[in-house]
């Protein structure tokens, strides 16, 4: 499932890091496609239980709970 705001998620590389998605953002990347158009990626702003807020790519997150 793709993470959405208010979903409880964990990071695939460290399943003990659990947090809540605050918002999903579209960010610019350094990639350029054929024809000169820049690429964009979707990232989630996640607030973890320890209080930290970090940006993670959507494919790095696993949805644990959906309200």
C-alpha cells in the first residue's frame, strides 16, 4: 500500500522505527529525462515516536495501520 497522511508506518530497512505520515511532498531530483524534463519524486514527511521528523521516499516505507 502507498502511505497516505495519518498512516502509521515503519522504515523497511529498520522495522523498529515507527512513525506517522504528516504529509506527502513532491520533491525535485537531480535526474533529467529525455527531452530535458526534470524528474520529481514523492516523499513522505514522517514524525517518529522519538519526536524526530524526517523525509523518506514512499517506497522505503511500509504501512502498518490505516486510520
